[in-house]
């Protein structure tokens, strides 16, 4: 199938060294940007883009000798202009070509909007543009714009030994996963009802969370440290990565940081449980949430000091071949009704997004593809400019348009919350007409190697498929992926 080959090797801890998109009215009826989708290939799009860019220089190189001096004086200006073209608007057009048609704003539907476990009811007069009768739409807008957006950045310190100072064109899966983890931290430290304040100073907890995702090695969850932690899973600067390898990389990063710090000083104050296949292995059937395994993860996280801790569940899935099998869409949509919902990391091949909500058959998402200058917020800077970490531009695509390779996230604050999640997940599986996204069991039916379950070795089967693509592959050539095919 088309997808991303995912493979993971033994994970080792590492040592650390010391708006392009204009705002639009959210109440407006969604409109499709640009003309209808071109029939040309992705390769043709890239070729025409760069050919047109470099033709600027070719034209000037053919100037007569008497004009060369003037051309030389202009060259810096042209270079800057082309750079802006390639790294800003053109990246948006490439993204839209890969991701397919998307819309902005709220549709005219009066159906409920589910946003990370919260239902927003839209009255008919609001859908028609009159918000006087009800404040459901305003509440949704405030909720959506309070979610943390993490997008492409340019101008950060080089990653490792490379000269790469931007993740434009390859880092969208990493950024999407950062957004999911950032929401988990928001829910844990500030609660689901939290909304971004309109005035400064900001909440210290909020600023500290943003600091964790800065683009430098000093920020625990930076793209630099994620890539370092994920080396065993094939992560590398300049390469695209799939959802499974991304989930395992977060598990590895949390494990390494836990080994370096005390229990009370952990940047991610929760256990991570990557939910994999059933008792017959990761290639058979739906993933299984094993309650005993979750309990062991909590015990390891707390170093035996607690029976249960907050826990982040990551469920990587492949739900079809070239597109999501339609039988999974109803259950996929219902996961957003769970109070524990953290949304979905997914999109189209080579163009990951962070899906935070649904309305009818539409998926509402935050888009990491806008390119912004690097910013590193100090954890004590309560007056910081945090505008680039939020967006009020609502984008949505049809659920059957997303790539079948994706990962779902859930955050459970305590044992009661986890039990509620398990009850909802079991009910969802029972009502899935034989097509569950995942199932729940108390214990494995066959003996398992619990060192692997707990991630102490990070080992996985040798023939697991690798979730890494080169930048060219991310745009054009898809590879087969037979991991966890449901």
C-alpha cells in the first residue's frame, strides 16, 4: 500500500549539548482557495516551480556585457525575492497540491462540532452569519484558537552535525506530533477548559509549555532532540517520517529524559504507552490496549512509587491502502467525542497535519506548513509574543481524504479517567460492525516480553517496516507499507 515504511531498532539514550496565512472571518462560509486541482503530477509541479524561479537568473545571465554591472547590483534583491517565493507562498501551494483541496472557515452546517472531546453546538442563526442568538460558534472559535500551533520554522541552530537550519519541506510530521503532545501538557497542567488569555502577563504554566517546544537543544521537546532520540527509528534531518516511528521516537525521548532527571523534574509528567498489535504480534488485527501493560508503564514512569500516573496513549494505525477504508470513518469520527481525545496526527502522504476536531464528514485541523521565523520563548517570559503559536484560521478536509497511515492520541489524568476511556473504547469496538480501530483487554492472552512492552530495550521485530522517506519521496513516490494493516 501507499504509506510509510516503519522500522525501529534498539533505542539508546543520548547526551544533550549545552504569518504567512492571513486571518479570515471564522463565521464565513468555507471557500476553496484557488482553482480546481491540477491534473499534473507532483513532480511536474516542483519542476515548474523551480524552473520558473531559476529562469529569473537565466534571463539576467544572458544580458549584454554593458548590462552586467546593473544585473549584479540587482542580484541580491532577486535572490531574496526568490527565497521568499520558495519558502513561503510556494510551499503553501506545494502543500495544497499534496494535501488536496481544503477549505477555511466554518461551513453553513448546524451540526455539532467536536473539538478534542468537547461538543460545540452551532445554532442555525449562527451558521447563517447571525451570532446574536447563541454563543456556540464564539465558544468554538475561542477553543480552537487556544490550541497550540507548531509549524515550520527557519533560522534555528543547525541540527546536529548538519547545516540544516529549517524543517521546511520535511518536518511536518514532527511538528504535528509536537502539537499533540503540547495539547496533552495543556490539559495536564491547565485543564481542558483553559483558554488563551487576551491580556498579559500569561499563565506561567502556559509559557513553560511553549518553552519546551523551542527550536534549540536546550528545549527538551525541540525538533533537534526529537531527531536525536529517534535515530534508532530512522529519524534524520531532511527525511520524512511516518506515524509509527514518530510515536516510538516520543517514547524514546521521554525515556531518555526520565533517566537524566528526577521524578519531580520531568518535562513530560506522564507515562507514554504506544499501543501496538494483538497477542499474535504487530502484524495481526487491531491494536490492543492492554490494561496490565498500561499499569506497568505507570509503575516504570513513577519508579515504583505509584500504582497509577497520568498516561499518554499513542495508537498508530494503517486503515487501508491508498485511502482510509470507509468502514473505519464512523469510529474514527467518534474518537473525538472521548473526553480523553488528543486528536489525530495525519493528513496526506508527505503532508502531515494535526486533526483536532470533526463536523459531520469534515476533519478540522491545524496546519504546520506555514513557514515562520524561529522563536525561542524563555520559561519565565510571561510577556512573550506567543502569536505564532496560535491560529484562528480554521481549515478542514473530508475525512475520507486523509491518509490511512495515522496516529490517534488520548490523555488520561488518573485511573478513573483511564477506566472511563477503556469503557468508551470497548463500547466503540463492540459497535464497530467488526471493524474496530483498537480493542481493550485486561491482559495478553499469550506471554509477552514485558521489557519490550515497557520500552526498556526499544526493540521491535526486525521486519517492521520503516517510517522514513527522503524529501523527494515525501512529495512524490510512495512506498508500500504492510505494518498493522487493518
